[in-house]
C-alpha cells in the first residue's frame, strides 16, 4: 500500500584550494578579524574570481600563440609584462611599475628611536605582496631582530623576480645593510605571483589579511610601443575595479595599496582623455576602485628634523587621475626616488631602482605599522576605512591648494597620522560608527584656536556597477554619506573635484571619503553626518576623524547622566537620549524587562538608536558616563518602554496526506490534546497553551496513530523563543527524534534564560521516514501548532566573579606607556559581564614615579556585587642609557655643508635626542637620525661622532667616528660632444639607482642633476644603450668617473669601454676604488661612431652625456648585481659598416668588394679630379672596371646615411 520510493545518490565534489599559515599576526587577532566577516560570501567571490581568471588567461595564451604575441617578457626599461586577457582583439598585460621607495613619509619617527617614542617596527604584523614573481625567502634581510624566515610564499609558485624582492624589502627588510632597512623591519610578508590575484586576495582577506601591496597594473602600450588598452579602461570603473571593491567591502579590515603607474609622461596612449586633457586620465584597473589606496610618486622631499615638510615635487612619470566620475585619484603620494632594497639574485643582493612601484610599498609598510599602533592603543585593529581615512586626513597638502588628480590628498605624513591615533579623545577624535537609513549623527566639538579644524568621514562602499562606456561621468558611489560643519549659521562643506585640473568645496556625491577644512577655527562647531536617499543594506559603517580639537585637559567627573528619555519607539526600534556630562563618553545598555543579561555599547554622543527589538516586549535602558582614564559613573536608573505589536506570520507546514498516519495526542504541561487526523495535514491548536519556566526542563509526549501498516516516523518540536515569527534562530529546534515505529515518543528540553517572556508559538511535526523541518510541505504526516507562555525562573543570589586579564602587578619604567589590560567577569545567570566592569582607583601616570592601584568592580542584574579585584602598577625611575648610534656616515659633501646620518639607537623607554660632536665638542642636538652640518670651511678635514639621550637624561656612548674633507673650489671639466646625432645617439643610462631614458640631445646632454649613489668598494651594474634612426652602426663606448675629483678624466678613471652595433641594453660591472674621494663627482658617458674616443674631444657622429655620482663611505659588503637589468655584456666588435676590396692594385677588369654586414649599399667611383666615372648598387658580383683607364681612383660606399671612401689603383 505504501508508495514507491526513489533513492537519491548525492555526490559531493571536493574542491581543493591553497591555504597558508600566517606566523606573524597572532591567531587570536586573525580570528577576531575574520570572525566578523561573511565567510560564505567571501568563498563565493573567491571561487568566481578563480574561474574567471583561469578562463581569461587560457584564452589569452591561445590567441597569443596564434598571433605571435609574447606571453611574458621584460622590456628595455626592465619592466616585466605578462598577458592576462584579450579585449577587443588586443592583448592586455600586467606590468610592473618600477619606482624608488619614499624617504619622506616620516615613518622613521614611528620606528624604534623615532621622535614619537613608539618603537613601531611591525612586530606581529604581516604584509601581503602580489607581484610579477617572488622574493628570495632566504635573503639575509628577511631575518634579523624581527625573527627568522619572515618571508613565506602564499600561492605555491616558485619563480623569483627582482621587482617583487625589491618591493618586499622596502616593507620588511631588517636593516642588515642599513640603507636597505624597510618601513616595518620586524614584520613578516607573504608573497604571491600576480596571476589569480583576486581569488588569492579574497582567501587571504577571509583569513585576516590587513594590508596588501600591488606595484603593478595594466600596460598602456604593447611590446612594439603601440597603444593597446581600450579607451574605456582609462579612468573607468571596469569589472576589475568592481571586483576589488567587492573584496574590500566584504572584508572591511582589509586595505589594498596600489601603485598609480608610470605613464605620467605618456600623453598619447589614451585616445579619448577626460575633458580632452591628454596630460591626465591615466589610471586603470584596480587603480580606479573606490576603496583601495592609490599611491602617486614624488621626488625626494625636503623634511626638517621635526618631521615638517619644507618642499616636494611630483615625479613627472607618476600617472595622473582622476577617474571618469571625477573621484579624487590617486589618493595619496609617497616618495619614490632611488630606493635601495633587496634583490632576488642572492641572499646578499641589493640594488636601487626608481618608479611608482616603490612609493606604493613605502606607503603600505607605513600603513602596516599604523595598524600596529592602533592595535596597541585601543586593543584591536581599526577598519580599513579608518586607516585610509587617517592617512588622507593627515597628509601634507602639496601642489594646488586642496586635493587634486596629481598628488591626491598630498604627501603621506605617518608621524601626524600616528599622533592622531595617540591623541584620540584629546586633540583628535577617531571613531568607527554606523549610520542607519534616515539617521543623522551630530557631535559638538571645541577647536584649539591654533590649528585648522579638520573633520572627515571615510567608508568602505559597496561595489558599484561596472561600465564599458568611455568617460562615463555617472557616479559609481552606492551609499552616499555627507559631512557638514556648522557654526553660528555658517555651514562648511567638503572638498571635491570640479574638473580635471580644478577643485572646490560643495556637495560631494562621488568620493567615499569627504573632508571639511576650516582655517583659523576658533570656538565651538557642530559636525553633522547624514546620507542621501536610502542606504543600500539599511545601514553604512563609516569612520569619523577630527583634528584641531582643544587639547586643554577637561576636568572629567564621572557623574551619572540625567534626563534619560525614550524619544520614540516602534515594534522593533527605539531612540533614546540623555543630558551631556562634560568631557566623557558613555556606556549605554538595554535588556528585556525581567531578564538579567544586558547588551552594552560605547556611545560618543548623547543619543543612540536601537534596532532588532522584539514586538510587544518590555525593555529597560540605562546609561553611565565614562572618562578617558576608563573610570565610570554608576548607571542611571532604568527607564522602560514596551515595543508595539507586529502581526507575526509563521511559515506554512503540512503533510500532503494523513491517510496512513497522523498525530493523535500531544502532552506538555497543561496541554493534553487527543485528536483525529486533520483534513489538510495541519491543525491550529494555538488556543491551547501551557506555561514554561526559563531554565527549567519540560517533557513533551507525542502519540502517533497508523490507520493500517506501521511506518517509521520522525519528530521535531520548535518554539519561537525570541518571538520573531520564525523557528530559524539558534536553539529554537527544541527536540527531535529520528524515524522509528515507537509509540508514544517522549523528549525533554530546557527553556533558555534568554527566551523572551510571554506567549509564543510552539510547532509539533511528525513526518514519515525523516526528521522534519519547521517549514514546507512533505508527503506523509501532520503538523500541529500550540501556544506556550514563558515566565522567569528563581531569584539570583550568586555574585559574579572578576578575573584580571594579565598580571596583578605590573612594573613599568618612567616614560613607558601603560595600556589598561582590563578584566573579565562572569555570572551564573547573566553570563559574560565583562562590558559592565567599572574600572576605578588610581589613574596611572607613567611620567611620575610611584605605586598606583587600579580597582575593578561589577554587579549583576539582581544587584549581587562581585568581590573587588585590584591591580598594582609600579612606575620606576629610568636609569638605563640608550645604545650607541651605529653606522655613522657622511654624504652630500660640499665646500661648506655636509649631511650626517646614522642608524637609530634603542632605549627601554625611547630615544628623545641625538647630540652631535665635532672633534669632541658638542655642536647641538637633533631628534631624527640625520643632521645637516653648515658653516664648514672648504678643503678642511672634520671628524664627527654622535650620542643618544633619553627623556630621563641618560646618555649613550659615542657612535663610530666619521671623517671627511670638504670640497675645494668648483671644478670645470673639458667639453666633449658629437656634431651629428641624426643616425645614432645615447638613449638609456642606468647606474647606482639612477636611470635616464632620452632622445637625441644635440650631441651633448647635461644630466648632472641626475645622481647615482655608490659606495667605496662596491660593485655596481652600469647599463647603456644606443638609439638608431634606422640602420645600426658600430658605436665605441667609453665611461669615466672623476674619482679624485680634480676636474680631469684621467685614463685610470676610465671605468668601462668597448664597441657594439646592438640597440639592446649593454652592461658592465664597475668597481668603485676604496681610495675614491667621497662626495659628488662627475661621470661622463661617451658614444662615438666607428672609432675610439678620448674624454675631451668633439667628433663627427655620436653623443656625450654627463652625470653626477655620489660616492659614500659605507663599509658594508655589496654584491655585484649580475643580470639586475637584462642585457648583453659590453665587449669589442669589428665595425659593422665597413668593407674590404681586392685585389688592390687591380690588374684585371674586376674589383671585388666584401661588406662586413648585409646592408644595402650603392657605390661610386671618381677620379682624382672628383669626376664620377661609374655608379651602381653593390651586389655580390665584382664591380666591372674594364672601361676605366689605368690610374688612381676613389671608391665610395654609402648606405644612404653614411659613406666610406677608399683609394684603389688600376694597372
């Protein structure tokens, strides 16, 4: 009689994907970050990105092979390119952006020995690097004080690349060689090949990644130098932009740092530039995403000892924005000139390179230690929007006033950013908030009357809609927040771009970062945050940053707030406000009336909104004030309200047939219901109810009836404990039983203490051959609904217990920072009461020696007070001196000035100053690790040492001494040039971190403004190449460096020479003598057609270029950079354009000609009077001279550009 059954075989596919371990960031910190993310959403994104990248890559490789395109290659500039996809029939390549790392972002002020005393070295932090290959994991710079083996591989690839190694070292190099020290020298790094970058980044973000660096992007031109990117890629919000925004939105602690690119001098690759301005609109791909940090590249900045910017200019190669919807991109500027960092060729390999690739890791490394600082100060990492917002908020404004499409918001100032984090709650305010639809946030602040008042908001926006339209001005912002600052009827609006090259202030509807600046601010201002339209998702998280606030200490008394008021409420929401208490923030808490568990949140202002409340439920709210030292008032008296009614609509559940089986009896408490089969497979018995008690166990009994054959029946009982109209919440499936023929069946369950008091729905389901779910129809069985009335349990008389976090006694040295570690509290009824702990007692002042006692107290909802717990903090006097400075060196020596630099000292508290001595006599102090010495005498010897001091006055021993002699009078060098550069010229020179690509320069190029930096005893790669207008010729090369700085290029100072007809890179290794004079001197590069040259001659064809070389007195061992830039070794070859003729004299009628190469040439024979006797095109056949009489003649061979003339005799 029973129906037929179809067994279903479920086949589960196992998807394998890479995983990796991050050793640096603590596992608990990673779990805290990733635990807040929607892991299912991130997994879906990762799988989609991986599949898309694989399909695009395979198709691109297939087409490339068919059309003869290169798949992966290095161009003449040393940039790596690799094909990624094909768009509109054109290959799209990723390319590296070679750029030197910044020295001007003031990150050294955060490092150990820096002026801020923070000792931020990247401890326990991890950077992630995607690039065209990997760094060498065994390089000596990835060991050191921060730990060994700090570089690991994240994607299982093995190919090394110098560019990735340089980027990685710029972030984490430990400083084995001092000049190569990275931004975060104790941090770790994980490296990845750039293929599958979106899928890999999604996986890493899901596992807690905070900062990644991407010094690559789409190549604007192909291998032949032709424009290849579709015009809509430039400035457009394409699928790549959208995908990266999607990753960052779903992992809101993750910030992607991107190099802007090196197309600043390329004004023709974009066929349709924005507003017709070909000098702009050069960003593409992930550089046009909304949520990432895009970095422009500046030249070396002039910074004073206190970290203040004096001047800086942009590197002309840095790519300009903005985006097509006029967002401010790039976001920020790093310094990228001649950065010395690690290479991949050996464990001790280094080099200097230049381009935006190094400005990006300079900023990424700085952001990493700002995250570290935030975690140290507040006990948790800040969101990416906060990190990005602080960096943009505190950047030095350069270029035009306000943000622009060249510098973005300006040059990064890590020192000022760290100060904003440190001074939060005093001279600055940094908050992470949420704005719900229809909500307005408002706060009143006092300006300090000295600095500009600046207020900004930053948020990680949802991914927008990608477009393929060229120069689409439609905003891609999804949730549009707004900030305004007002005072006395005047409203101040944020910055925005008003055109490609112009900006202004007004309503900004495109940027997910807005900043209001008020110059000469004084008095009290109101800051208001609102939004336009409806917020997608119902709310938007954002970060609020304010600086220029009054730093005058506010007397903070933890007075209980008054006038706690319910301003309004509905079925699931309520708004509450209270009167302000000066100088405090607030802890606000609420709970259902009759329950013991409070929900607590920290509030900056004097109002808050609640959501997600249960209908027809009574709630209590309380508030207390909280001072910056974490002392609190007592909570206010409770104010109650009851939410309004909402009609609950439960999902349908029914059996399609009760002909064979049904529920005949249900017994629970006072419910004892015997029934027959319902007509529809569902019966509504909600008129019958019973009482249940929180924390008490109850037993339900269900009796089935079969009309004939006995079948296996499964059972489930559901109770809507939170009264939200469903049975889907945790714990609401109260009892189940697998299918059997047992009758009756019984089971017990306990009502949780968190259940909402009052009546609610209970559902009983019996289903044939399976454990039923709460909703939906099924073939056989029955569903019955009942009402249960939940009430409270017995009185609570047990006090909570407080446990200290960390030691009960802490010993600090005077000047150290004290971080409150807090405590935890648990209760037998209320559970976790940690957020309700009141911290009091002494305020720890680490600047004053003494003993401080901090107290911890808490009470539960029943009024039971825990036993007070205390912590003793001993602040002891500082008697330990700093370590002596090391690696003191001198550079930039002139007749009257020199620059000293050294490696920072370390101290148990912090180094405050360095004292500089000349021959044992103090000449003053500085706060940084360099000093500019002025007022020197020309041609005079000096000896300097440096000592370090801490705030307690403890002085270190002396550093190593450094001696030097100032320059004499200015030198005049001999002249040298080529008279003609029509057919050949010098087109590329690279040496000592200096690179120069040029066209012809009228025979001589003065590039002494370009400085190569090398050191005594080092071996350095020299790269040169020739440019030819058409046919190549043999060019003779000679390079001199004036090592003794006497103004003469002596033969012993010729560092390289040779000849070649190649247009490719030519390389030579140059060893700097240990006897070379330190300081700046002249280098001459000479290229002469067809014969060797001297340093001081003018010749017919070719070119001469002069450069500056700065020779330092470093004693470190340096490695030769073999193949650092690929090329052919400079050697000696026979002249390419040359011929021989035979016999000579000619006794017969034919003259044989042999050319050294296969170029096409013509000939002419003239007599001694200059009369032309015969002409023709030279072939492999001899020249017929049968008609020429005996005598002496001239034979001229020409290729249309140059000629060779030789004499022959006919007998």
